[in-house]
C-alpha cells in the first residue's frame, strides 16, 4: 500500500483478555491467520489475510483494560506529533517509544477522553491491505464533545472536518488530510452515549457475517442496515470488543447532504 498521510489511520489492533479465543473468533469470521511475535512483545499477535498483515491482537496492559479495538494514526515524526497532541488539548499517555525496528509508538487521549495510537512506521508500515474482504476500511470516533475533538484533530494532525449530517439531530463529520478524501468519521453522541472508536471491516455479505458473529458467541448491537456506503452492522465480539462489518458492494440511498464545516 502507499504511504499513509499524516493523521490517517494506518493500523488497528484489539486488546483482548484471551488471545487464543480472539484467534478463534476472528480467524473464523475474517479468514485471518496469526503470528505470535513472542514473549518479548507481550505476545503481540499479527493477523494476516492472504499473507498480508491487516490487524493485530494484543493482551491488556498491566492492571487490565476493557476489550476494545483501537486505531493508530500515521505520523512522519512521533516526537513532533506528541508535542502537537499536548498543545492541542490531548494527553500523551505513553511514548514516544521505540518499538525495535518496527517503528515509534505514541499512545494518547483526545480531549473527549478516547484513546488512540500514533505510529511512525519503520519496518512495520501499517496495513498491507485494506478495503478488501477481511480487512479494515473505515473508523469513526463517537464523542460527546464534537467541537473540542474537531479542533484537536485539526490542530494535532492537520485534518479538516466537513459536516455531512444536519449538525443537530445527526451531527456527523468526516475528516480529511489536505487535498485528500476523508479518512475518519466523527459522530456526536448525547450525554449518555458511548464514546470511543468503532473500526469497520469489509465482509462479502453483511448478514452472513452477523450470523457468524452470533454463532461465535458475539452479539448484534445495531443493524444490519443499508446505506450509501454499504450494508452495515454494529457488533461486539465474544469478549466485549465492539466493531463493525460492512458489505461495500451493497449500497442504497442517496449520499447525505453536505454542509460546510470547520
């Protein structure tokens, strides 16, 4: 794949308490094969589709953490990115940290409290395949503080927000690097709404994927429903990590109206 623009998602991994169960679940659902990088890496486990690295599974940090999918945004300079994150109102939680010859990692939280990774690639460039069945295609952040988060991503990563909802009942923006297509979505939630990132994976058939999720012990949270972008369902795996599946070939309806954004 080509190099990733500053601030574009370049990798996704899931924190799971039981890595063996995660391999069974995602191996059957997406056809992934796995490589455990060993004890020295905390058994960080690469997931591949057709021989190309597409995601990873990892154990919770010491002290535990909820099962969840996370995204990592690309940067050309992790040290400068960490400084911009702090200046823009975010918090650097870990790093910059050299990860062998793979690259440099930063873990941060945006002003709304959602945790994300930042990755300066070395030997590990990020996604080797995307947009195909069994691979990543999109991510969106759900936040209760849309204005602060929009400003943060603009100031820290140079992304521009464009409103594609009505900005009131449906406040949804997409973020783009300069001169490029959108790379991230942002959904404003109400006071009691969920926060964090939802990672979307392509599947050949959304309904069959939902049936597989249920058979494997996961749950259906919402959908399936048709959209201009594909038939989508929000699901949760058998350890409690939410994600989304989408059949991008099955599209219906008109594109949402666009309004000028930040």
